């Protein structure tokens, strides 16, 4: 037989207000930047990112209407198949 978990004790309205105020006014620590991988060239990483941004538009221009329709149909089937 499974044990039932105990319900949490409800906070008093003053306690609730206090926790909300503390959460809202306490500054969050700044996020640490990701460490730079010493094996990667920063210029190559930047140009690779730019190439990825440009590549999608170039591919879309290159595709025919039939190819775009087929890709969209395949994507829709994949989305609906999950349900």
C-alpha cells in the first residue's frame, strides 16, 4: 500500500507576504559566462554562426514550391504523429 504524502502547512498571510516580498526584492546573482573552449578559434565560431543564419534563407530561395510543400507536409505529420 502506498503512503500518502502529507499536505504542506499553509502559510499565514503575513508569512506569505513576507516570502513574496523577499523573492521580489532579493537580487539574483549574475550568471557566469560560459567558459571559452581553448580548442576552438573564436573567429571560426563567429563565422559559423553567421553561415547558419544565412544558410536557411539561401535554402528557402533555392527550393521549389513542391519541395517546400513536401517538407511542410512531413513536418506536420511528425508533429501530429506525436499525439
